C-alpha cells in the first residue's frame, strides 16, 4: 500500500510536465521547417495577400521563402499572386505568375516576391515531399530573377 501511495504521489508530481511534450502535429511542423531550413529556405509568419473583393483573412500564414542574392541590382517589383482552386491571379496587377509556381500543389494559397525574397504561403498540411516541391520551384524562381 505504501508503494502504491508513493507511485501515485510521483505520478501527480510529474503529470504537469506532460504538457511540455510536443504533440504529433508540433513534431511534424518542426520536421517540415527543419527540412526547409537545411535545404536553403527560411520560414516565417506573414499576412496572406488576397485578391480585391475577397475577404481578408486577417491572419498570418506560414511563408516558405528563398532569399534573393544581394548581388541582384535590378529592382524587383513587389508582386503577389493568389491561388484560387488552381488558378493563379495577380493581386493588384496583371502580371502572369512565374511558371515555377503554376505547377505547385493546390494547397499553396499564395506566392509573392519582393527585393529580398520569393516564396509561398501555405498551411503545412502535407509532408516533406511538398516542401521539396516548394524548394525546387523557389530555386527556379530565384534563378530567373537573379539573371
């Protein structure tokens, strides 16, 4: 009986520590972001660009980006494209989307480029194969801009 009481007290003392263990989803996101970082991308929260007339989600999504080399001296116009069921449309303009992003998975919600980076916005619902697809598309895109 004494041992049972000791085990119960120890279990009660250690129970709050279980809240600090990462969930399956948190471990998956950490793997995806680590894979992206190891392969030359950066990950951050950004506001999603939306088309005129569409409701602004008002929330931030994960942006997987590729830095554009500082040696690029040609000014790059900040542009964004929204993906509406596989149809990429320019936000606030009429520029066609880069060929490298047109073939991305439908779960990619938007893409953008500015003077420092090009990247995509998504919900991280898939696995490393989608991150690899994103990495390849961003590599091609940044190479085109760097020329």
